[in-house]
C-alpha cells in the first residue's frame, strides 16, 4: 500500500513531466472506445492498447460478463453500456477475454462454487446452454472456452437496444478479443470464419 500511496502522490508531477495536461478533462470526457474486460489484475487495458487518460471507457466485471438486457432489473453493467453508447457515443466496443481466466475456468470445469454464492450466482448468468464441450480437455489457459465465452458476451451486448440501434446505423463497431496473459499477444474474432487470429 505504501508504494501505491507514494505513486499516487507523485502522479500530478509524473503526468506533467510526460507532457500530459490533465486540465483539459475539466470539460468532460470523449473516449472513442469502450473496453469491456475481466476484473483480473493481469489484464490492463490501457497498457495493452497503449492508451492514455480519456481514451478508453472501461467496464470490468468478473469474467467479462455482460448480463442480458432487462430494463425491469437494471444493473451497473447495463447502465455503463447505455451511457457509453447513448451519451459518450463511443464508436467501438471491445469485449476482451483472457487466458487463464478463473471465472470462465470455473464455468468450463463445472466447479463447485457453493462457498462463493455471489460468484456462483454471477457466473451462472453466463453458463452456456448445454455447458462447455470436453471440460477434461481444456488446458490451464482455457483458450477455447474463454474465446467461446467472449463471443457469447458480445452476442448479449448486441441485444441491448441502444447497441443494436447504433450498430444498425453504422456508428458502432463491436469486437471480441482474446488476450494471452503469459505472452501479451492479442487475438481478434473473425466473424467470417468464427475463429480468432492475430490482430
């Protein structure tokens, strides 16, 4: 904690030394991209994309889950997405899963989460119909289930009325990414083939 405090105290000088003027943010924010990813500490969107303050509008959830749209039971995730699309008018949304994801791994392996009822309930929202195929064959990186999961969450996102409308009007692009925490490589989903390949 001491190190974090020291860095936070030095941040204004560090920012000024890097040629950044934070004063411009008094007027508001205009990020071009929303980045939805897992809460995992190994995934740092600004680091992966080399973005600075004001460039990414981030939403982080356990397992990068996008809950189904339900206006009668609004969630923080729903509100954040709606704000990004309707108010900030981002031009792209990236949904990024990652290797070695504990949340997706627990889903894929059908782990017993009774001692973690909140986690189990949250992950239950994302369990695919019919489960994951061949859970015994998954490696520790859980590449296949994580990629399948990312595409499924993008489908949830596409069903949000504001997202569907913006995509239909041609002013919003949707992208599914897969980040390897052990190599730093990023793959993107190719809709035409249904596979992930290098950016």
